[in-house]
C-alpha cells in the first residue's frame, strides 16, 4: 500500500511487515463534533478496516484534547468546570461516532491523564537546552531545530516576520511556542517550573510516543493541523529522540460549505448529530469517501442526495441477493467478481483512493441488479457475489438495516395476499396492501416470475 506522505510530498510505501501503528489527532472537546471531524475519522476508520481485513494488526490511538483555553472559556460561559464540559462532549463524541459505524480506537488517551508524561517530556527538552523557562511558562526554542518548517514547507524567515506582529516579550524568538503555560486558573497542576497546564502541541507528542513508541507508522489528522500543530509536534519529538517521529504523515482535506470554511461566525457548522438525523450514517460515509481523502470536499444537499440514490442501489442489490432462488440461470460470474475484488483493493492500495474503490464497488452492485432484472441471477452467482459484497460493505463501514424474522414473515404474508388479489383481479385491494407496505418502508420490485421486496432505510432527507 502506498500513501501520500505530506512530509516528502509524494507517495510512500506503508510498511506492513509487522503491526501498523497509527496516531490520529482527535478533537478538542468543547463543542459538538461536526462533519469535518467525521470525514477525517471515517477515512482513517476505512484505512484501518481495510488493513485488518488483510489480517494486519492495527494499533490505533486517537486522543482527546480535554484541556484547552476553549474548554476553559466554555466552562466559564456555562458556570461549570472544564472537566464537566470535556466529559459531556466526549460522551457525545462516542454517541455520534458509534452511530456512524466507526470502530472504536485501541485507546483514547486524554491529555489530563498524562500530565506526568508531558512534564517528563518537557524536563528532558529543558535538560537538552532546547526548551527554556520564561515568566509566562516553558517554551520550545525553534532556532534549536534547524529543520523547522519541513512538514508545512514554510520558510522560517518568513514565519518570523509574520510572528513579530504579536510579540510575546517572554519569548526569546517570536516563533517559540509554549510547552507549559503558567496559570492560576483551574484546571492546573504543579510542575517543577510552577503551577499551570500543558501547551496543546506537547500533549500529542507525549501521548503518541508513549503508546506507539518512536518512529511509528502513520500520524494523521486534518490538513488544518499541518501548521502549526504537526510542525511543532515534529520539532518537539525529534529534538527529544533524535529519530524520525512518524514514517508517514497522512492529512485529510477539509469539508467546506459552499466553498467556504465551516465556522461559527458564518453560522455554517454542520454537526454530526444534525446530519445524522437527516441523512443517516450510510449516506454520510458515502459522502465522506466520495472524493480523494487529501482534497477538500464541499458539503451540499445535492451531493448527499446523489449518495442517497447510490445507497438505494446498494439496498436493492442486497435484497436481490438474499431473495435469489433461480436455479435455471447461472452466469458463473466468479471471474468478474474476482476482477472487481482486485480492482477494489488496488484502488485502496494506490494512495487510498476511496473514490475509485467506490466506483468499483458500484460495478458489482450494478451487475447484480442487472442480472436480477433480467431474471438471470443464479444461486451459484449469489455464493460468489455475497462474500465479496459483504467484505466491501464491512471495509467501507456501510450497513444495510436488518429485518427481524417476525418482520420478514409479516412482509412475506402481505406480499402473498397481494399476489392472490392481483390474480383475482382485485387490484384496488391489492393496491391497499402495497400502500401498507410503503408505510413499512418496504418497496416491491416486480419481476416476470416473482415479486421481491426491499426494506428501505428511512431517510428524512429524501424528498
């Protein structure tokens, strides 16, 4: 598998000889998660599921930033504590992402649970004279890391000119950034330098090295984290270990609204809960995977509606497969299925091209639906198609809602009644049964020799 490595700005081979270790920068828990968070986490969820489908062990770490000025400010606004704010939004995070069919990480470390690790990290940087103590806190000395800017490709001289606009007199250099901030506002912790709390960047460096060790395989996040967050993580970690921090830096493009960045000031933030309630998990996942992960994607009702249409094709394919009972026609599409399977894998292994993988998946869906419509879908075809169809669904994180045995019996009985009424030319009564089935979100597909049913997922966004 090759992935686009932001550091070298080209594709790089992922080492899968041993388990794959991934660190994904999680969310700062001061508000509800939004569709931009969803895209990044869904992309990495599919990457992980694909690797695991190949029998590769994946250690997946995703942190929570549960101490930050934004959390403290939210707590002041609501007259509560930072801990209560972070706990609330961590709980909501799991509700949202469980609904999105995202597999839970191996571990979700919180910054507040790793203060000792963070302080040891800072102490070692101070000992190396790469960090220094000022009246406002402990700062990282950017001038001591000559490679600063290598991830973002930013010129250090240009950065210094820009940084001088807001000069902190406690800093030796405008680019230096805080590792430990002195503070008397709770939450705070004792440290060798004074009471305070950690800076944002040091949290991820300390936690990733603790859980994954030096030179782990993939460090990921949204493209908005490249600078300064990931740039600063590299500077801290490589100054401490003198080794390459992560082998591959994988960044996911942002979700825009009408080509504008989501922001509260513009009032265009789409929370995951809002989008889930209207469109459901499958449509959101298809939307988030529809473009190349590294490029921005624009949120629009039109694009979501397009993905809804595609989801209906997937539902039809699934039910055509489970209702197939035709023994006469058998196309032996084994070679076609194998070819589609290989193309799907090749798409994901070539810079994780989920757009291409989806196109290939829909080739399989359309082939099945065509054969079923022509009444040429044989039972051996189903034996060949179903395992591959379900494998792709699992990797993509898509789920066809299941129907209980009691519900199946009720639907089958209603359909049999409708068939008898139609034979007796009692079309008005037969139409009433169809109406009842529609209320149950059951759609009938009439073939020449039989009628099958599809239990459609109820989507509020459908007109």
